């Protein structure tokens, strides 16, 4: 599905991501955790072939068996283009075009129902800014599912959503066959992902099954993440899915 070996990302002489390796086999949901500036969003950009100008990557990125490290999205084979769910759904969707025209598939109502949106006729006829943030984000997930990609990458898809909308987006992401979930929130990742990988200053400091990391964290970075999550909501149980 996805294999990353010794991925390095550089901006000029500055190394932002250093020798990151991981795999996402078919059916795995991997959470990539890290604070702002840790390099996790640039890893996502490298995986989908959308690094900003002036940023370069080395190493190996194999999607569906094809090495596409450094290859921009338009030059990749279609099977080597993971679907992407961006953090800001308001800019990810065209505000001038209805949801129905952006989905552009006969099974659009069924896709919206898969991500928990019931009033499908209204939503398909709506422009994105007529929907709530949680609804827009679930539309973005439906768009990713419509691409029939074997892998979906979701970059901070629950940030700035209320608790109810977060829960609905997490439920929608459970429909994704294989997932890389990028987030700073270990509580959200624990609800959804069976494996976690923790990034700090561009380096992996801990990785393993969600259950093992929650039960026996080995790095100070993860301990601090868990402490913040428990302080924010003392009644939430942090358990593996």
C-alpha cells in the first residue's frame, strides 16, 4: 500500500524531516502525531506530491509499489495518488460550485450517507459555505472516497470542530479502507487509529500499536501529549479502537 524509507525533507540547507520510515499495509489506520512545526504536514505533502516550491525530499516513497518520491501529483500514475482530506474544508472545496457538482459521481447520495450525512438532496444542492464545518469536512471525506483510492491521508481534519462534529468526522473516517491520520491530538488519534507514530522536530521518537503506546509510553513527548489530553477532558477514556 504505502512504504516510506529514509524520507528526508529539506528547505535549502535546513533539514525539516530526517530519515523517517514507516509502512501502511492494506487496512491499517496510522496516526501521525506531532506538535505544530514538527514536520508532519510536510510529510503528507511529500506523500501526495505537493511539496511547496523550495522544499525538496529524498528517500523512497512507494505507493501501490511505485516509487514516487519527489514526483508531483500530475506526473504520477493514477494508482499512486493517495486521496487527501485537508484541514480547512472551506478552502479545500470550491465555494462557487455545489457539492453535487464537486462530487460528480452517480452514487453521490450513497457516499454522503456513508459519511453520516442524511439530508443528501439538500447537501448536494448546497454550496460549501452553506454547510457547517463538520458537514463540509465530511463532504471532503466523501470526495476522497469517490476517488476510490486505496489510501486516504487526512491532515488535521478535526481541528477547530466542536466535540460533536469531531466525533462525526472520526466516524466518517472509519469508512476509509486505509488511512494516514495527521493530528496533534492523541485523544482523537486513539479513537480511530490502530497504530501511532510520533514526530518531534522532524524525527520519529516513538511508534507502535495504539494500545502499547497508550499503556506504556516511552518518550517524554508522548507523556506530555497524554497529560494534556487527560487535563482537557478528565472523563474521556484513552483506549485503542
